[in-house]
C-alpha cells in the first residue's frame, strides 16, 4: 500500500497549490519536485481562486501568515472544497500566538480539511476548547513516546472524528490517525530537527500523496511520513562530517531518488 | 560575441534590481552573484523608485505577485524606462490565472521592455489577443521542437515587433528572437526541470547580461541562455547519485566558476 | 570569553524572533539552528507581539521592508524593550533609499537597541545627520582598513554612545565597538561576499549570542563575528572547486559543527 501510494504520485505528477511561509518555501517546492509532484505558490486573494482550480490539491501553511494572506487561505480552501480537492492544513505555531491559533481554528471550522499535520503542541492548541479532548488526558501529552502513544492516538482519533480530517502528529514517533485506523511510524533521524522546514516539506509532499491517492488518504499520509523519515535516515548515512545545510540537501536528494521499492523496504510502521 | 558578453558582466558587476517571487529569490540572488552581477531586492512602492535608480537594470518576475507588489512593478518599470535601464519581464504563470495574465499584459503595454522571457505557454498567453499571432499557427505551438522551431521563431518575431522586446522562449530548445535575428540554443539538461527556479535564475542573470551589453541585448540574452544551459550540463556531470537539491547547488556553482572561455567552447547555438 | 559565549548559546538554545527579508530568511533560520539557537519568523502586526513575548530576543532586518512589515518592526521592538529582550537592528540598504534610511533611523530613535550591525556605508547612513560624527572624519571612511581602523573605531564609539547600542561594522576587517571597548576582528574569507546573506546570517546568530550572554553583549557580538568568519575560513578549506552555492552550505555546516574549542582556537581578534 505504502509502495503503491508513491507509485501513484510518480505516475500522476500531482499539481499542488501551496499557500505557505517564505522561510521554507523553496525547500517545499524542491521537495515536491523531488517526490514527483509539481508546485505552484500563490497567496493573493485575486490569484488563488484561479490557481487552486487548476491544481489537484491545496497545502495551507500558516508559518508566516499575515493580514493579506489569511483571507486568501480561506478563499482558496473554499474553492478547493467545492472542487473536491484535498486540503491540508499545517498550523505552524498554533498555540504560540492568538492570531495563529484563531486562524488555524477558523480554517478547521470553515473548511473541509482532508489532513491536519503538526507537532503535538500545535495539534493540542487546535483541539483545545473544541470539546474534542474529553476523556483524553491531552494536557499531559507533551510528546508522543512509547508510554503515551495509546493516549495520543485516542486524542488524535477524537479530533479526527470532530474535524473530519486525518490527523498527523509528527515528532520522534509519528502518528497518522483517522476515525478507524492509526499508523505509528518510526522513521526519521533526530538531526532532522536541526533543519528548518522538514515539517513544512512533509506537509507539501503529503498533499501530493493525498492528491494521487484520493481513495486512501490515510495511507497516503502514512506513506508521506515514511518517505520523509526514510529520506532523513538515508541522507544521514551520507552526511559524514557535514552539517545541517548539507543535510537539508541530502534529504531532498533522497526524496528525489527514492523508488517505491526503497520506500517499501525502509518504511517502519505498525498499525494500531 | 557570446564570450565577450560574459566578459562584460564580469568586468562591470551590473547591479540588478529584482522584484521577484519569494520561492526562488535566494537562488536568483546567488545566481546573480555567481555570474558576476550584484543583486538588490525591493518590492515596496515607497522603496522601488530609489532602489531602481541606483541599479543598472530591472528584473520583474510575477511568480508570487500580489496587490502590494503589482503597483511597485509598474512604478519601478517607469523609473527604469526614464533612466534608460533595461527592463526584463518574466511572466511566471501567465495564462494560469487572470491576475497573472492581465498584470503581465499591462506591463507589456505600459512599459518599454527590453526582454520578455518565459516558456511557450506563458509567451502565448501574453501574445494572444494582442493581434500578434496573425498568420502564425501559435495555437498548435505547445513546445518548441525541431518540427515547430521555424513556426515558433515567426511567432516570437511578430511578438518582438509588436512589443519592442527581445523574446526569449525557454524549453528543451531555447529561442532568443528579435525583429531581425534568432538564436536557436540547445544547451541544458532535462533534469533542470526537477529544480524550482532555473527559469527565474535565468531571468535574473539575463538582466545582468543586458545591463553589461546595452548595445547587444539580443546577443546578451543568448549568452545568458547558453550560460545557464551549460551550467546545467556541467553540473549534471558532477552530480553522480545526487538529487535535485544538490543539482541546484552545482548549477549555481558552475555559473560561479564559468570563464568566458568555457562559455564560448560550450555554447551550442545556431542563428536563423 | 569568546569560548564561553558559544557555550552559553549551546546550553540555552535561545529562541530568536526574526523580522527579516525573504531573500535570505531560510539561511538565517538554518544558521540559527546550526549555532544552537531556535528561529521564529513572524512579521504581521497582529502576530509579532505574542511571538516576540515568547522569544528571548529580536532581530530586525530591513532587507525587504514594506508598508505592512515596518509597523510590525516598531511594535515588536517596543514589546521586546518592555520585556528587556535584546533587540538587534540590521539596517540593510540604509543610505540606498529614503525609506530604508528613515525606517532605520526611526528604529534607532524609538527603540532601545542592543546592537546595530551593518557595513560601513549603512552605519554611516544611520549616524549621519544625528550629530554623532563630529570630530570624526567619517566621510572618508569608505572601508575599514589598517589605515582607517582607529578613525572607524572613534566613529563607531560616538554612535554607540549616542544610540546606546553596540555598533558592529563588518567588512574585510570587522569592528565591534561599545562606549568603552573595541574588538578588531580579522576572521573571514573574501569569497563570502559572493554569497547572499552572510551579513543577515551573522545578524541572526548574533542575536542568539546576545540572548545567551545578557551581561556581556559586546563580547557576545564579537564571538558571533568570529564564529561567522571562522566558519567562512573553514568552509573555504573544504570548498575545492565548488562555487558560491556549495560555499553557502559549507559555511552553515561549519557553524553547525563548531565547538567552543574550535572557536577559541580560530578566533582572530585584538582589543583596542
């Protein structure tokens, strides 16, 4: 399944509309090209409707959101929803500022999101106050570890049921959770946290996986998480005495050179 | 001539004002430095007039145009025109949205452009509706190939006569066309399409070539196309089992290390 | 002292709020991660107050300033001042446009800046007209050389006394000057000028150094200058026949792999 998901990306070259931050946007574009998709960036209210309409899916990343781009996120999302395109939200920094938290919550509320991908604190900030956390001890969830993984899955599942989206929580252990299934994924390398944008790149390629696998969005998200983590592992093996900038290049290179067979053999996940 | 064009860039360090997209802007800056120019980026209406005045030329790229930057494009272009600086337009995504198409057309109409550089579909979107395509079967021009090259040159020539700009159409075969001359250029490597920004980088360095060779803008554009394509060829030879991110670095490196002699020996073009 | 400054960065992971340009922002983020800090980028007036409050310091870089971000710079600076966070100003292009010069001057006037870092012409543009240059022959200061270094220190010292900030002037010879002390630093490599953003990266990591060494801001700035220059030297040794894009990666890598011991051994400075 994981293998097939990447094959579908490579065979269909999904065109992904990104409304994303200017910090990591270049890496997102090159990661999308590496995995076999095609990127378009557009964030003006008068431009996004036309652009999203010619794409297969939409990746909304609020990393450097502003008064001009926020309405464009909503407008693009609404058109994508009408057209039945998958829409992914990356709520960068939700919980760190009122504007980020409220914008992300508004997007969850107003749009039909296919996927929400963030770290545990961002996802918690989104789910809090929306009555999704009852019965789940989310307050103690500071990280997804072997000890907390079942609790985290329960929390994500409730938020998935409430929001209708696949919930992807990334960290040392990654989770991909929908109302029925949960993937627990253990690919990756700790040094990935020394690079800006591994999360943003993951959201971009995950949107391509979702576009290429519309009937299996959850599996597509899991495949994207495995691919990114595996690229991190394989890039690290080649890093030698290099540092974080070279590592960034190697990770994108590995996405570029990853065959479905390599992904299948390297993916480390279990289902719960 | 091609060789002399690069020598002139290296000897004069042309300062280029870029109003460009935030996706590939860093690569554009490093490509400009690599070829021997100097980049300035500025896109606020209250800033561009002063900045463009101290530069030698202006590169307008509409890749992530917005309501704030569009008026700045016009304002900077008008000042550059008054000062007699070369102005290049890269109509990224013209034809993909109404805002892009109309903005690009407006810039063609209001400004005296020295160069317009895009892919065949962008250039077609600009030329369509402006009565430049009569007698040319542009509708069937989906790519410039050995079969369509004469037709494409005729199309570009009409648009050059109408717009007053040198028309540069890039793809597997690249064309540089003015009212009299046409360069057909065959440098490059197919993998360049796996990198975001090779077109944007080309537009940036092409502006530097135009600034440094004001009496020979057409030849300067051809030299820039050859240089970028040759950098793609030479970078690819060093790529080994690397991927698209390393390839991006190698291409900029090759621009950095390209001597006029290397360019002369590696340029593959014919005139028609 | 220089060594201890880097140890403090590594031990405290300073969180730095950057309002910076979109040209070099990715390199700034990776440089901050490399040195041991943590970057956040935010530039909307409704976002910066919350973001700056959770950070340890603020880096204001006016490289692509605009009507939307300028008020955010002032607002974030005021909050940072109230919280006692160090605030660094990088007046990119001051002197090149009225908007840049006036914005930078306004920030110097309205905010309590801990550090101002620029090249000699930017610092001169800021200091001119503010009566800080009396008795100093700043007009002839086009570069800091062995011949002009004493004059440049006197000029910087006057501006430091007037502004209250540590003044950092970078070039072939770098100066870090406060009202009492002056560091004359000779790390670096001439090829660093072929990369966009070495100055911006330095400002970003310098803010991290300032946050981690609040009692010794001047020494922290000197340590940052030495670290950046040394990374340039060490990266250059590994460059081989690479060009400026690979060089950029190597410099960030060297920041990533720099131990306090390496910095101590490689720092080349004298005090005047």
